[in-house]
């Protein structure tokens, strides 16, 4: 699913070094896999989603174009976020895109973002425990987190049940739409102790 705006945006992202030098079509297919994970389980698109570590704009730009719903792009690197602000102002860009430059551990405590989203996506944000802890507070109870996974389908120990339970998350399992994805569901409200301060989730992972 492409249009002139999306193609231009991803080609510009590649030209600035925010995406790899190869063709953009595999990037688009991978981003669309996030949408297929959601659409398998939901009739309607999410009313709002947040993309963790948006970087060069994937999967967020593709999902915004596909769903035309509120999309929040997050990253701590201002140069990449400035690029996303720029392309979201181009002619043909969908409405509803918002760019926030901050660490996820800090941003999660913004009252306008706390428990505000149906979906959180993560393409290459960090290890499972870090991604889960940094993303969970953004989700509504009943919301979904979709995380890109390594290609090895024999690896089954990345998402520890006990650690996820501390965050109010439950792993629904690994699925494939070309690439592999993990689906997590938020089953209860996030405790006031999560996420921990900036850097702590990575230094002292819950699992």
C-alpha cells in the first residue's frame, strides 16, 4: 500500500541514512505486517496508536497512511524527529500524525499519553523486557502491543510470563506475516512503579 507521499517520505528517509540503502518495498511489507497482526484480531483500525522508537518512520508512516487515525511518533533523536515533522507537512500527508521527541520512560508519564492508546508498535526499540516496560503505560487496558521479532521461530523464551505479568501484559504468541511479530495484550492497569527512570529498564531488566 503506497502512494506518492509515502514513497517520497521513505525514499527521503533512506537518502538521509535513517533507513538502510536497499529497496523500500521490503520495509513497507514489514510495516504492513504490523497492520495485518492488528486486523486479524480487530474489525476496525485502532483509533490511536503510538510508535516506539520511530527512527526513520517505520512502521508508523505506513500505518498512518493505511489507517488514517491518530498516530504518535516517539524517539529521543531530534534529527530523526525533525525529519518526521517535515514529511508530515508535505502535500498529500495524512492528518493525525504527531511527533514527540523524548525518552519513552519520561514520555509515558505525560497525562495526555498515559493509557491513551489502543496500539503500541515497536520495530527495533530494544530487548523484550525494555520494550515491554517502556511501552506498557501508553496502552489502554485491553490494548495491544505488536513487536517485531527475530526470524528464528525456534526461539520461544524471549517473553517471560512472570516478567510480563508485573507489567499487566500477557503474550498472545508469535505470528508471521512474512516477518515475525509478537503480540502482547494489556490485561490490567500499569502499576505506579513502571516504567522506571530513564535507563533503568535496560540496566536492570525485569526478565
